[in-house]
C-alpha cells in the first residue's frame, strides 16, 4: 500500500490501554480482543506484524502517545470527539457505543439522578468521566480510576455505589459477574475510531479505512463481532 509511515520496521505498533475487555485484554498470556483482531487486518494488509504497546489512556486520548511517535495507531475503544480531533486523526467509525451505569445486583439506583450523596466511579480521561462530571448531581462524589478493571472491581466490592463506562464493556463484565448489573444506558451516541498522529499519516489512515470497509464486505467484521460479543 501507498507510503504509510511506520515507527518500527516490519511492525504495526499499536497503542492501547489494558484491560478494556472485550476490545483489548489479556487471555492466556496473549493480548486479544475486538480491536486487536481489527488491527491484525490492517497489519496483514501492510505485511506487518502487530505489536501492542500498553500505555495510560490519558496519553492516548490527549494525542501524546501518537504525536511523540510511540506507536503508529491507537486502538483503544476510543470515542471520536471534537476535542480529540484537534490532536489526532481518526479513522472512519468502526463501533457504536453509549455510556452506561454499573451497580451491584439488586441496587435501587436506576440513573444519575439517584446518585445524590452517593459515590460514583469513572475512568480517567474518558468520555464517561466527562459525562458524569457534566450530569451527575452536585452532591455526588466522583472517584477516578486508572482502568476499567479497578472501576468494575470497586462497584462489585461495594466501595462504589455505581460506575460509569461504555455499554459494550459493562455488558461484557456483567456476563461473568452476575452479582452486578447494568442499571441504565445514557444516550451519548458515541462512535469508536482508530487514531493516528495528527496530520502526519494520511496514508496509514487510508489503509485503516480500507481495512474497515473491506472487513464489512467480506464478513471479517461480522466474524470478529460474533467472536467477542456473541450473536
Ligand atoms: N470510549 C471511551 C472514551 O473514548 C472509553 C475508552 C477507554 O477507556 N478505553 O473515552
């Protein structure tokens, strides 16, 4: 393909933040997930081998990781936002998401309005953190967590009354943690995109867009979806 810039020869270096199951997570000593399989399609197209670089989400979404050449692309269940578009170039959207609220099974809390005087957890640097700060009652205490696993564990253990994160990851979590439930979804209408350094790698961006489009035509996208989300 046409002139994609690559930081390390022979390798598609992919920045992500682990764990964000089912988009990227460790299983049997390997990083797997929806985004990982999508990036394998891009790597294959460019005759490269994917190498995953785990780094804090704040560095990814602020553009720092990509714009300092730590990786070629970010694949991190990352929502395309206007703020992020100022510092990153995004692929076409590849996944729809919305914020959702995780609570303990049987909790009476149904939505953000019920969080007055309660403690709600969010993940650092995320659209969920922004949403809660903008919309939760003033008397709610907002606690920030470095990653999804810490956030969900704090809801499960009762340290938090609720946790807000993307619907896909929370529905996946409750499948294996039946002592928790998704109380509600918020209509934030988000779309995930893969990102490259701002204004520096149009060729790679085009390869990514082509890989997404091809995967939707040839059945690879549906197969990957089924693999990580079931029917
Ligand atoms: N989609 C959310 C965001 O972009 C969360 C992403 C993540 O935590 N990996 O902020």
